[in-house]
C-alpha cells in the first residue's frame, strides 16, 4: 500500500486542541487526524447515499405513477 500525505493549515487553537486531544486519547496527532478524516468521510458518504437513495425512490415512484396512469389508455 502506498502512503500519501495530506496537509492543511490550522490556526493555533485548532492545532493545540488537536494535539491535546490526541495525547489524551493516547494517539499520535497524525493517527488522531487520520481517524477524524476517516469518520468525516464515512459520515459524508452515508449522507450522500441517503440523498441519492431518496432521489432514486422519488424517480421510481414518478415512473410507476406514469406507467399506472397509462395502463388504462385505450382499454375503454
């Protein structure tokens, strides 16, 4: 597995808070941030899946309603 680097700028408060919380949980700052990014990615992915699922359900419902309304066409 290839390891890549992500970097970002943080103000002093975020930097110190992150370092302190990482230490309090017994993690290196990099492991703490890696876990935080992974959790955020999972949360955003779940939200995106939920949104797409809702859109698909709406599209499916609209399609079914259109088909149902056309079933009676020409049968009278």
